[in-house]
């Protein structure tokens, strides 16, 4: 009987850990505390919150080669401009650790950032540690934090990631407008659609 109870407890603990890691960051949560210096594609180093501006921060998980990232690049630029105009900072994170020796190497990131004319930090996430803290799963995927470092929106940039020319709603812009008006985003979360983040360990725990 004791053995059975221990087995049930172990199973419950495993399930609880899975539940926590499957969806780590939700609206209302604080931005993960991380003081690690992140290497920027421009050669500098920055901290995650170092990219924030007075009205908040957009954290975007992206990469160099995902077809969804590439075809949504004009949308990414649109979001960058919208955020800057509303005094919201933005940082783009490449967490594809499994491709660090290939298409998502630091050199490849430098080339891509230059080609796209990035004026915001495009940083390398060693070991996919930030992606794990955020519970990020896809590229592109965005997380919007307010001036108090609280998450107010996460998910897709718009309602049609598969066809950037056919969207009807820019979720991230709507969320910024609501945030600055002192209202809650609607929706607060959407499903991120794109390429899976290429972790060395595809099923992170802890």
C-alpha cells in the first residue's frame, strides 16, 4: 500500500511539473528575472530588461530561417515601428540552440539583422534558457509587458500568421493600445503559429 501511495505521489509530482513547464508565463505574471548579459547581433551585450522603454517591452522569439518568420518580416518591422512610436521597447531573441552551428549561428544572426535593418537588440539565447523561462514554443512569438514588468499579452502578432497580407487584426498593436489606455488586452493570449523552437532538449523541465 505504501509503495502504491508513493507511486501515485510521484506521478502527481511529474504531472504538476509538466503542467508548470507546459505554460510557464501567463498574463499578470512578472517578467522572468534574468541578469545574464545577452550577446547582440551588433556586437554589444544587453540584459533582457535593458531593452525596455518607459511604457513597457515586447519580447519576441524569432530566428533567421523559419518560413513564418521570413514572410512575416514586414509585420515584424511594422511592430518595431509601432512600439517605438508608443515608447515601448522591443528585443528579438533567437533560441534555436540546436541550430547554433548552422543557420542560427551568431554569424548568421549578424547577417540577418543587417539585411533586415534591425535597430533593436537581436540576441542569442544560449541553451534556450530564456525560451524555457517564458515557455516560448514557436517563432515568431511575442510577449508584451507593461511599465511595471507585468505580462499583458502573449501569442501571435496578428490573426493570420500564415498570410501576413491577409490579417484583419494586429493583436500586438491592439494590446499596446489597451495597455496605454489602462485597459486589459482582449484577447490576452492567442495561439502562436510558426516553427517550433529548436532546443537541444525538446522537452525541457524545471
